[in-house]
C-alpha cells in the first residue's frame, strides 16, 4: 500500500510520511529526523524480507540461531562495503496513524518512487532514505573494473517489489529518460543518483586516447570515463557532485594554479 508523503522545502528538503495502521517503514539510520509519539522506533540489523529477516523469524519458531546470526553478519558486511549504515530503523504506528520525517544526508532534494513490481531500481549507496517493508532491499556488485572506472564505487543498492521508495540527492534532482535523447545519456560519475533496471549501466572513455583526452582527464573533473546509460526508463541525476569528486576537482584546480605560478 502506498505511503502518503509530503515534501517540504526547496533546496534542503524533508519528507514527512504518514503511516497508517498496519504500515511499517524502514530507513537508513542517519536519515530519520522526527516522529509523532505514537510511532515506535526499533533499530535492527536486518531488512524486511531479506535472508537474515527470514532466518530470524525461523529461529523464533525453533530454527537455527547460528543460521540467523550468519545471515545477519553477511548483510551487515555487505552494507559496510557499500558505505550504508550498518543498522536500519523500523517505524510502526500504534493506535492510529502517525507521522515520521526523513531527509537526505546533505542539502538537496528527495524523490518518491512508487514500485509496482514490474521493474526494480538501482541506486548509488548514499541515495537510500527509507521504504515501506513491501520493498525488497539488496546490494549489487557492479564489478571491480567497472566500478573503478566509473569512480562511483562498485557496489549499488537494488530495490524490488511493490510500495513506496524514497531516495535523496545533493542539490537539485532531475529525472531523464535516455530514450528521449537518442537512446543514450553520458553522465559524470558523481552526478548519478539512481536508475530503473530497464536502463543499462556501463562506463566508456571520453573520446580516443590523445592529448585532448588527457586534458579532459586532468582538468575536466570527470576523469577519462563517463557513465553510459542506455535504454528506456527513468534516470535520476543530482546537481551537486559527491564529496570525493568535489575534493578531486579542488585538487585539480589547485595543481593547475600551482603550475601556472611556477612559470613566473
């Protein structure tokens, strides 16, 4: 069942979710901001419907406690590698509807995605804010080589199932479809937030390897590679780059200025 939500603010947005009787949301532990007193907050190491959650339910019915512990340790290790919080917070109303407020971890906007079961979504590891428990959460490994070239990490979060999913990004968010732009978008690695699984993700070099490519790699702020997104489906991009890209841009600019000063 869809969660009723209201977005407030323009640049540093906060989203307020109304949870009705029988509805539960789980969130990244760093994204919770406020709640009404009738909403219970529980911190867990498991995600709804995951292997660890199922193993814990089985252990409560006489199943193996060791199996549940190992499944939980595996999930936590995967989240640690992705940069996601190790634990999730679960929110459930009692005695009627309740409200919970969430926000991203940097000034920016939030995006509400309604999953209908037909296709999932893939997001970079810092984008997840919260989702209702009918949304399945997992982690995808893009591969070491591909992730290194993309500079966006080699681990993504994947969401499937049905229900409300809320993502966040830095600055302003824009939603595009590669189909509307000749079937392909080339994106700075630090600008990607999420994309539907009907869109194909890849990484490609910016032009042939020559002096101009080297200039782009050193001073362009995006290296020698761009993310390539093809297919038919929504893509969410952010205007503020991830912090590691901003730091690299500053270093490049500093090195450029130092080089110029060294000529005098």
